[in-house]
């Protein structure tokens, strides 16, 4: 994958895992694209011009196992999250201007 914008989600970067339980998740242990070739599981995160995580895909054996998409208020706080699980079930969450669940 190149470092160009993918489906307007932002610049893709690759990671080993994430940390935290609060949204948006924080991806950690960045990988170079070539380091994903021999990994069974990794995260492909997408970042906007402000370096905010706009979403990620968790890949396991080349299949998307989990998908998060994020939108932000103008103040930088999380506005919405869409989470798609391995079965295709979609959960939509909305947050107020302070980033708290609405």
C-alpha cells in the first residue's frame, strides 16, 4: 500500500496493536509497510492532515476482522464512531462537543 490517501480516509500507516479502552483507540508500535507482509495480524490506521486517527482496520490473515471509523468536532473532540465487527454488525456512537457519549 502506498502512502497516498485511500478512499478519503487519510494516510494509511501500520501498527502492531492499540492501547486504551476509550475511543478513539490509540494505535501503537508502528510498522513499515514491508513489515506487514509476514504478519498474521496487524492494524492499518488512517490519519488526516491533523494526524488524527480517522479509522482503522484490524487485519487477520488478510481479512478485515474489525473496522473503526471516526469523525471529529471542529474542536478536535470525537464526534462519531462507527464500529463494524467480524460478523458485519455495525454500531454507531455519537459524542457531544466535549467528546462524551451523547
